[in-house]
C-alpha cells in the first residue's frame, strides 16, 4: 500500500482530511481557469487523488487524463 492509499483509507474510516480531501477547489485556480481562454483544452493531472480538480476542468470543456497510485482515492469522491 502506498502512503497516499493509507491516507485515503484512513479518511474513509473517519480520519483527517489531507490536501485535496479539503473542501472545494482553491479560489486562485478557479479564477485563473475562468479568466483565460485556451486554444486546446487537454489536461493531465499526475497525482489526481480523488479527481476533484479533473471534474472541475471537465465542466470547463477539457479532455482529461488522471493518474494516481492510490487505488482507494477514486472511492472518496
């Protein structure tokens, strides 16, 4: 089991929130994405965790690829 897999398993069992398990998408990222136009909308998120940021980008019309070494992370979202 990876360190992050352990963190996600702990969270699912009532443990503390870490990093991307916190509430919402950080405001500076939202503001940046909404204030810029992109000729190509492709995103690669390495270490995507629960995919929260990928879902945000999907709403903006991005084609997405997410990678994470925690098999438990996807269960969190």
